[in-house]
């Protein structure tokens, strides 16, 4: 689907819902940071709006891995909405659909210790799916530096310097000894 008239995350979700036969009535924006998350109350789902030039195959892989974590390892992750594929709304907007889990009021706020326990459980999962790509450090930065938007806010010299620095950091990381071995990495964490 290619709709160049998309102006807001809500418009993108409406277009994606129409393409997948989902009910977008009374949708509500939950948050909008690097991605937007929109509640679809009539579907018990949320739509995640990914903006910017990105790899659709990577977004599909994210859905696959998340489903695998939940189904095969009972990991407490958000499950992709069953049977509903993502929608590339336009050249820079993709919408994926996920099961909605109402958030209860907690007696105490979650802490970094809670996150640490989840990440330790994630890193301990084995064996890993064989078709997962290896982590490429600073991949999103390298990609962003090649985008037209970067050219509008950075000089060519600054972009070139940053691109060189990305390669230096990658080389340094490649020479490190990783005592924990291979495992899953959560990019946001």
C-alpha cells in the first residue's frame, strides 16, 4: 500500500487497518517517541507505527522472534497479533499489529532490577533460531547517516567523520572477547 497523504500516526494506522480488515474505531494514541503506539480497542490490539526508512524484513523478523519467545519459551513479551501481517503504508511508514495487554496499576513502580532480571532470562535462552542475523553495532546510526534527513542537518564533513567513527567503533568491538558468548540482544534495552 502506498498512500503519500499520511500525515499522522493515526492516519497511518487507519490506512493499515483498512488494508488488513481491522476496526480502527475509537483508536487512541498511547505514546509517540521514536515509534508511535496506537490502541485499537475494538481489536484488543495495538498498532506500532515505525517511521523513517527501515528494513521491512527486519520488522518481520522482530515479529517472528517475539512470537518465538512467547510460544517456545513463555517469555513475557508482547505477542504479534495472530494472522495479521504488517503494512508498509508509504516509503517511510510501516505499521505492525500486536496483542494489547491492559496495564494494571502496580503497587510499586518497576525498577532497573526488574529489567535486569528480564534481560538475564532473555540472554539465557538457548538454542537460538539459526536464521537470526548477527548484531551489527551502530547499524541504525550508519543507516540514519545515509538518509536525506541527515544531509539536511549535518554538514558533509560531520557526516563523514561520524561514518568513520562508526567503523572505528565496530572494529574495536570486533576485537573484544565476549565472555558470555552468543545470545539474544534487546535493542531498546
